């Protein structure tokens, strides 16, 4: 199986149309563009029927199986897009396994998954799918992180024939983080406004709007990294979107409990002791902390003492009490204060 990014899909399709594709992620723009690109190339190779099916508890699997076994009246080959849920139940895995056994040269299978865990890759249906098509293509359709986004903007601008300076790239990333559709539309507008295809900071600044879309998870990640300006920017964005503060508290609480478990002392300590980093690796494995989040926990370990960790828990409890009992109007101010306390 070959793993690629969406910007590599075009050249991959030009080289060879695989029999099985996995679109992994939840970014609407990347998923839509990947589906369209696969459909376009497949159509040129005779796949003139496309079926898009949302898989749920009411899915008629017999109908799907029949599609793979019988030829339609007006088409020769078909693309089968299956949008899978995150939870692949044992029954669903059985259905997928049977589907794989029915695949043939006249069926192009495209499976869309919110994420692909290591455990999923070990499931029988997945193993058999890769045995059927050893050169299957996995397309990463996750929204680029703030670190990855500049590369994505540069690549997209280059594909559009635009020459964009570094400051303009940073401004676009700041303005449209987590909103690739708006970012794409902004680049399209800029290409129309400036036929010379030169995008300077001033030109971009004159046309962009603030369209970043944030999640509670990004706020928590910024806190773990100690990035107070980013944390408060995300917090204000979430407030503008009418996010419920209790959701933020629950999201943060989950990671703080993990932090507490990671810091569980193995010997006598005093409150002013820094959190022990020597036991992190084995505890990461024990608690099944995702690889991409381990550096975040490591960073907060280097800033925290036991005393500070306990004070954060107390502050979190006070805010939750205010949210549930006092119906306090200054909850967002309290969240800002909490952010500063965690980051400093």
C-alpha cells in the first residue's frame, strides 16, 4: 500500500489507476477534490458508473454485493465509493470482507474513513483488500496542521501558476486555518484580481477575511505546548462560534487526567518537584498515548511541578462550578486566566 498526500494524487493517477483507494481524513475540500480526481481518471479508463453509498446500520449490503456481481444495462465498469463510519463493528468487518472477495476488474473500490488506526490495518478485511490490490493508494485527507499549512498553500499556489511571497503565505495561513475551502476560494479570487499572478503581502491583506475555524482540541494542544497567544486566539474564535465552555472544560480535563496518570510518582516527592520525565516513554505506551501527541505532553512535563498540576485541577473545578451553579457571565475570562496559568 502506498501512502500519499492529496497533492500527489494527480501524478499517482497518471502513472496508474489502482483497484482500491482509501481516503482517510475528514477535510471536506480534500475529500471532495480527491473523489473528483479519481472519478475523472477512472472515467477516462471506462468506469462510466459511479455509486456513492453512506454506510450505516440500514445499509443494504446485498444490493452492494449484487452491484459487484452483475453488469448494469448501460455501463461496463463502475466506481464504488463507500463512506465508512469511524466504528467498524464486527458485522461491518464481515460485510467488508465479503465485498473484497467479490471485487473484480470492473469495480474500482474507494473507501472513505475518518481515520485509520493500526488496529484497523490488522483486521481481516483490510489484509484481504491489500492482498487483492498490493498497490492500493491511501490518500491523506486530514486538514493540514498549522505547521503543514504553509507547504499546502505554496503547493496550491504553484499549481495555480501564482507567485506568492512568504509573508503572504503566513497571512493566508493565519486567516484561513482549518478552512481550506475558504483558502482555496481566496486564492482563486486573488488570481482574478491580479492577472500578473504576483501575490504580495499587501495584495493578500487587502482581500482576505478572518475565516479560521477552530476546535477545542487545538486549544488544548496550544496549552500543552505553552503557546499562550495561539491558545487565546483559538479561545476567542471558539467564543465567537458560540462554543459551550463546558465542552472546553471536558476536553481539557481528559488530557489533564492523562497528564496526572503519566506523572504518578513511583517514589516519595514534594509538591515543588518537577514532573518526572524518565518514566514517560513506558507510560506513553501503557496509556496508549498517540505518537503525534507525545511531544505535547513532554513539553508540559518540562514546565510543570506537582504543585502547579494540582492548582490547575483546582482552577478547572472552580470554573466548572461557576458554569454549572453560578451561571457566571465571566466564564471566558476565567478560561483566559486558566490558559495563562497553564502556559506560563
